[in-house]
């Protein structure tokens, strides 16, 4: 009965893959302080920010952004309101004419 181990292995892989999909921290369930401490401790983290939205947030000072991107201030919704965090974006140079 070699099909039984194959089915068990496939089920285990499927379970692991689906549980990893939900492993991303949800900023809406954390306080602002918890969210900021998580980002500081991991240097960069991908957070769920809405039902179908997520983004990568980084420390304000560090090298987590790829050149030419820099950390820019962003606000996300947490359990206790709006929270100031940083994410990587290319700088905008809007010089006057």
C-alpha cells in the first residue's frame, strides 16, 4: 500500500503551506507600540494591513531598503489607531522650475 504514505505526505505539505500563508503578523490586531517594536527587532517585516493588503515595513535608520530606495514615513491602522511606520520608496526629487 504505497499510496498511503504519499497521501499522508501530500496532506502534510498542504497543511504546512496553508499555515505558512497565515503566519504574517496582522497590524490590525496589535497596538502601535507592539508593531513598532516588532519592526525594530526584525529590522524589516511584512505586515497584513487589511483584508487583502500587506506591505513591507522597515526601521527608520538602517540598510533594509535597496538602492535607490529610502525609508519614508507611512501610517497604518493598528488596534489603537493610526501608527507611524516606515517603508521603502524611491525618493522624489521635485525641483521647482
